[in-house]
C-alpha cells in the first residue's frame, strides 16, 4: 500500500499524501491503516515541516480529516469529527 510506504519513509513524503489516504476511505477498520493514521496525526507538525507542499483542501468536507492536516497540526480541527481511534491521539 502506497500510503503505508510513504508514511514509513520520511525521505519520500509526497504532497499528495491526502490523495493517497483518500483512496483508503472506508477501510479504517484495518488495523494497519489505523496504526499509520495514528502515526500521521501524532507527527503531523513534523511531517508538514519536512513536506511544506502539503496543503489543506477546503473544498473537501471536514469529515475527511486527511484533507485538513494543517488544521489538525494547528489544533483547530474539530476533534469530534475524527474517528474514535484518532481522537485519543489528537492534541489540541
């Protein structure tokens, strides 16, 4: 899975990480996806520093949290819109 490979190797972070994650919408029940989603949320500030090409897409609904990574990094994303498994690691 490209999403997992990209998150596992910080040297290949892509600007389209949100697009990669979008392809997995509906598969959040997979333990491996949840693990990498947690890692993404926990380290989002550092990830954005490494890859400043990541941008939010405000045309996407807030429920698709992966399109709003800057809001998550700033702590302005509504915690209640995150899946339960991410609410526990989200730092506002």
